C-alpha cells in the first residue's frame, strides 16, 4: 500500500481482501462506495469510504443482545 488516502482499484481491492473483479462488480452494483474521478484517466477510492464500508458490515454482523 502506498500510505495515501486515495487508492487505485487494485489497491482498494487488496485493502478489502477482494479480487479486483469482485471489487469492481461490487462497486458497479452499489455494494461498495463509488469511485472518484481525479482526471479523465485516473479513478480512485477514498480509504475513509472503504473504512466506513468495513465498519458498516462489522456492525451488521455484530451479535445483538437484548
């Protein structure tokens, strides 16, 4: 990882432990945060958005106590 806040598709998929194909499919179907277009050819994801996604799925899977 580059230590930067903005990650490429490859870096983002590695960050989440997914294949690049699965990562891009999940972005396309809206399961993962949308990309940010920096230039016409440079597309990135904000690591904070990816962290928020991780926090969301952790909260959904957390045990519910009464």
